[in-house]
C-alpha cells in the first residue's frame, strides 16, 4: 500500500476507533455517572488468556491484505488477511511463553496472574491501529464510570508494534493517555521524541545507532564512497537523513547516490535504480529496506547482471532466508549486515511443541491464531471447511496432528532475534508492575508520597516505573531504558557465506554495542569474513 493510501486508511481508522464508545451523562442524586456504550466490536484474529492483569500484543501473523476502496461514503469492512507467517506466530508464542514463565515464578509478581490478548496486525496500519484501540478500550458492551473512577485498565501495556510506521501512529494516540507501548521491532529514530511519544519504549536499538554501526564498518574497512538505497517509508527516510548528516563527520565518507525503492513491483523504476548502481563508481551499496523490497531489487540486479558489489544490509533484511538462494547468492555473497541481537530462551522450544488448537475456536476466548497456524502447517481445515474443500480432496483437521512430524520453523529456536526482544519487552512490563506493587504506603513517588494500586491503576503510573526498569536476562544482557525510552543498544554483525557445494549460511562475525562506561564499541573477526571478491577487498 503506498503512502497516500496508508495515510487515508490511518485517518479513517483513527476516526472509527476514537468513536468506539459513545458516552452519556445523567444526574443521579447530585452525583454524576457516565455510561459508555460500546458501539462496535472488531472481530480481529487473536490469541487470548485471562488473568488478573492483561498485557496486549501486536504481531504480524499474516503478511498481506487486500487494498480497501476507501470512498468515505460507506463504512469500510476489514480486509481479509492472508500469507501466514510462522515466524510472526513464533514471536506471538514467545510472548505467551514469557507470561507463562513469569506466572510460575515466586520471585516476580507472586500474587498476580498475568494474562494476554494478542492480535494480528496483518502488517497493515489500519488493522494494527484498530487492534491497539480495541486493547486499550476493552470489549465490554457497557461500562459505567462513577465520579471517583476506579478499576484496572483493560490492558497494562502493549508489546508492539511490528513496524516503525505502525508504532508512530499507534504511539501518538496511546501517548495522549500515557499507555505504555513497548516495541520489539520499531527502529525509527523519530520515536525517541519524548514530546510526541511520551509512553513509547523499545527493546530494539534506534536506527540512529544502526546507522552509526554501519558507518563504523565503512570506516573500519576504509570504504569512503558508497551508494544508499532506502525504503519509501519512515524506516528509510529517517535512516537516509542520519546518513547524510553523519557519514562525513563520523566516517569521512560520501554518498554517491541515494535512491528510494518503490512499493510493489515497479519494473521501470527498478530498472532505473539498478542502472544508477551499474554506472556508479561506488562498489559499496547500503540498503535500508525490508526483504520484500530486496527481492524486487535483486531480480533486476540479476537481470542486468550487476556484479562486484559489496552489500551492507540493515536489520530489515540481513537474515532473510528468501534471499539466500543460488539465484541471488552469486551477487549477495559476502554481504555484511546488521542483525538484531541473538538470544537464548531456555524452555521455549518445549513450550512451542505444546502448541495445540482450540477445537472450540468459535468461543470468545478462542485462539484463532493457533488454529490458523494448525491449518497452515498441516494443510487441513477445521470443520466446517470452506465450500468445496472436501470435494477437492482436502483434509479435515482433527487436532491430533503432531507438530514434530512436520518440518516447520516454529520450533527452531537456534536463531532467536525478534523473539528475544519480545521476551525482554514482556519482562520489562512485568518488572515495572512488580516494583510498583512493592511500594510502601506513605513512601511512594506520587503526590503526598502515595503509591499506585492495581485496583485503581492509571497508565502513567506504570510508565513511571517502566522508565526505571533495570534487570538482567538469563542470557546475561542488561535491560534498562534511557530518557528517550531506548534500551542499551547492541547488534550482531552478520556475513553471508556462499559455500562451494552451493549451500549458504549466515554467520556472526562481530558485534557493535554501546555501554554506559565505554561508549560505542565495534568488534570484528576479519578472519571469519567471506568476501565475494578474489582480492578480498573492495575498491571504493
């Protein structure tokens, strides 16, 4: 969907969502009460578990939707989602695991049971925005608020969203009510603006740090002349701005060109961009985009047979298996990429193996995400199946199928990157709540030394404690947030290897991190790096 359609969809969904409730007031014995009537329930793909406190989550379980014809003359329907993504589902399941693990701990929130409500944003702003507003508004048909409004909010906070553009839109609204949004994937440096996004946090580094990491790599190898290609969105634009302002002063380099990749398949524009690359004397090409953009770009690179380039990948595509094929690797071999820090989560694989469908998935607490995964994995359909499914030879799902009997990415926990960020985000919210509940009456941080209470919690009170979170994961990484809501940044540096037998692998060859004591540090194991050049060096 192009930028204008995204903005139109966003504006429409904003208006719809902000009118989710219609409130009426009436005087009763000189006291006023408000009755809020839910105007509409959004039936979104979700996964739910009850608890004393609910944490919301937004994940890209499906990758595509049909474009809506937004005429603004009739109420739009939610577009169908398709293109099930097992990795997106694994991220959602990682959140479910983290909450299950916390509930079993006696040392963290011992008297509180956490629950979750997770939604599929279908990689689309309008759907993600509706899901976020559904989470913070709740789904009760009618809510009566007394003068001294008390009660636990529908969600304690939200883990998400998947993209920077989605997070910008959602956080701009949630920030008005100081509802915490902790993203595991939104990297845009613009989200550090505390005036615009006062309740936004993230467990993935800002793109400002990622750009600095790339500049350090360029400087390390003496590459002073490079091309820059970006996606046509906030992710790409803010990265380009940082490169243009920082590359010269920090790395002593210059950009030969800056090109913007089109959304979708635009053959003429892709031909023009690759022609620029082919004619340029810059042999180093930095691409700040997503794997979908790269697939279209690389098809044209292959068509024009543009070889001899050293690619620098942003985390948006640095681990994309779909690009690591014999078709592309003669061109992409030797790529150096910035990747989300890999982590280990003990017990996650066993939890994933226990994934099981809800055979009563039509009830209100059903897990439609799990059922969709089941149908995708086992190529079957739950009853009642779509018309003609059985007649065409399709199988019915029984729920007795065994995950271990099929090859799938769900239970592969060898390379947990966004999942590790999800895990840290859930624990950050849990530690903030735990610290809040340990407040001693009369010694609290709020007005007149008061404490916050779960039964009358206000979202901004949790944000106060989230800002002060400081803990260490079982993998040994410290998690805390600075004044902008950014976690201590660390990235792995990856290298794409093209093996003699035609196989490919992506190996870790270093890291770049920032510590409170040593500043930014780049570590590279040059002996491990695979180069796609006989000289093992790039002329730039």
